[in-house]
């Protein structure tokens, strides 16, 4: 499977995750978000950039939701609830957000 972004074909898995996370850029994120039916806001970008930073600069860490909420609280000045971030990424912030961030699928099971 592949998506077209600015005249370039970018390979994705059958579930829509990028095959190579280095193919990602903001236009790719916008395309992936469009496919997911999400219009990106500043808060979306905060989470996307956080997920990418954790993966790329922290030994391929894919933080659980509880950690994401805590770290977004530091950035936003007040800790969001799960409901807040599910409004941004209805299919799970750490899974759908990871997809839009161009990162590999999270392989752990649910829970904290």
C-alpha cells in the first residue's frame, strides 16, 4: 500500500502505518490525518511531535497514555484527561497519534 504526498509515493503497511518513519514530514502527517478524518490543531501537533521525539531520541520509546497525559500536562500547563486526548485522537492517542506521527504501530496490549 502507498499514499501520494506532493507527487511522491510513500509506502505504508496494510494498516496505514509508514513502512519507514524517516519518510515522514508535516505534509505526510496532514495526509495521514486526512485519511483518519482528523483536522490537525496545535494540540495534535504537540502530541505528534512528542511521540516522534520519544521514539527518535529516547531509544524508540512509545509512551503509554498515562505518561503522555503527564507530559502534555507539563507542556500545556494543566494535565489533560483521557477524554481530552481521545477527542483529538478518537481511536487512541498513543495508537492513532503514532500512526499520524509516522511511527511503527504500537505492539503492546491496552492498559496503562
